C-alpha cells in the first residue's frame, strides 16, 4: 500500500507523523511518500523537499515566495504521477494543498484525494465550502462543529478529533526537565514560544526577548525556556545569543512537553501550541503580529471574534489575545503579573481549560486512529 502525504508546516508534520503510526498499526507494510518535516521523517518518510519552503503565512509574506511555491507544486504533482500511490492526503495548509488537488484532478489519475484539517470557512471565504467537493473526495475535520459546513455541498466529511488530546504533552515529566537542565527547586519556569515560521519568529521574538529582560529584573526567581523546531532553530539561537539573555533552548518534542508540564507561565504565538498549554493547565497569553497589509485584510475579511482555539471553542475569552500593537512588553507583563496573583483571570483560565478538555475528549480511540480508519476505508472502496 502506497500512501502519499503532504504536510506544509510543523503542525501538519506532527499530525502526519501520528497518522503514519496509526496506519502502520493497521497495515505494517504501508509505504509512505510525499512532503513532511522531522516528525514524519522519523516515521519513515523521505521528504521530497524541506517544508520550510512552504511555511509562510500572511499576504505580504507569501507574495515573494510565489515562484518557489509554484515550482514545488509542479514538482509534487510530477512525483505523485511517478509514484502512483493508492491515496493522496494533504494535511492543513489548504492554500497550497488545493493547488495540488486541482492539478491532480486535471490529470484524471483516479487516485482518491483527501484533505485532513478543514479550512476555516466559518472564519472567512465561506464559499469555499460549496466548491471543495470538486477538488477532494473526502475531508477529515478536527472539531465537531465543522462537518455541517461541508456536508450540504456534496463533500463526504468525517470528524476524527483534535490531535492535542493524544499529544504526549499529557505525559510530560516536569521534574525530569528540571533535573535535565539543572533547574533548582524554588526556581519558577516561563515557557516562551515565538512560533514555528521564520516570519513569526522575526516579529515576535524581539518583543519576547525585551519582555524577558524586564520581567527577569523584577522576578529573578524565574528561568526562561524557548522550545523551538528545526525550521527556525538557527534563527532562534542567533537572536537569543545576540540578546545575551540566559535562556534555555530545547529542540525536541520530549523536552518541549516536559517543559510545558514544568512551566508556571507561558507566552506563545497563536496556534495549536496554545491548546497543548491548555491541556496541562499552564496560564498563558497568546500573541501575534503580521504585516500591516495582512492585518488590514484580516480586519476587513475575517468574520471571527477570537483567534485562539480555546476561546473559539468556548465562545468567550479565557486566554488573553495580544495582537498587533497589543503585542508589547507592557501588556504581556501585565497579564503575567495577574496570573501570579492567582485571582479571577487565573481561575477563569483553569475553569475554561477543563471545559476545553471535555469538548475535545473522544473516549478510547485516538483522533489519529479515527483518521487512519477513515483513510483505509476510502482505499478499500477504490
């Protein structure tokens, strides 16, 4: 069985790796091809090219990368033609994925085409839900409210669950992390997460480093940890070194999750990582900055009240969202001080995180196992 997987960024890479493990549990002889990162390569995938070529976000950031992205699309479609897989599965990154699917449709190869992680049609471009059936045969969603947006428009859709509930963060060992990095008892830990894209790091990490400098002076009992990924590790290490701040940098999933469990506070770029922090009850704020043009576009065309997934699921703000100009040292410091008081904001977060876990819980079978079952059923029907 040949399975072609395409992940365009680190969160998709993590999702793809879990899916690969679940498929191998059911079909030990499965072979994997496609595009992925470190996690998928550890499961046996040899990536066609480095996914950092695709990990760009925001209108102003994407435009300069268009020639390379078009080249990668052509290269990927040619590789699929050559490999002749039993199924093609794209993971997240719909803007890239849809171009692959459109090109494959034109070639009439007869290969089932699946997309894993629904584009956020409830936030913007609602018309996409009406046309997606033209490009893919099946959609796998992470949230229970998503299938209703697609099924009325002739697209088979399966809710499989969110991977955060099977994340190893739940089994993280905070004490092991402290021992591994010689962090003394009584020292508090703050986790700093500037994102997994180069543009995110370039915009957020300077603010975070300025904040760390100020916060460290007032709270010398804190040490700081930056978990990073290989796509931006060199950039993060260079910026931290230039700052002269004593920050621990870790670059693997085990260390990252152990650090989360050990953490007393966190500041993070908006994204799936914030759900992992919620899973282990770490008080945190989320931040984001994009280019002014992208921000204008978002303000005028996105129809959402929140950007943080916990807030979206709950329909109310439990995680402060510091976006654009609100992403600054003073605002971050204010919320960190509030968390340390363990007052109403802290209590609201803890209660909200408990509800989020309840909403995402799916019982005994993991989301990746649900996704694997759905995919194998599609192949069987071929």
